[in-house]
C-alpha cells in the first residue's frame, strides 16, 4: 500500500517536473527568438 502511494507520488512529481521543464524551455526559446528579432 505505502509502496504504491510512494511510486504514484514519484511519478506525479516526475510528470510535473517535466511539464515545468518544458514550459521553461519554451519560454527560453521564445525569449531568444524575440531577442534575436528585436
């Protein structure tokens, strides 16, 4: 029971971490593009 809960928490943290990383990367690429064009 506790093992299932722990693995679910880890996978949730991993998914949220990937989402945050993707958002940061897209934001950085957007800022680079706007900086280059501007």
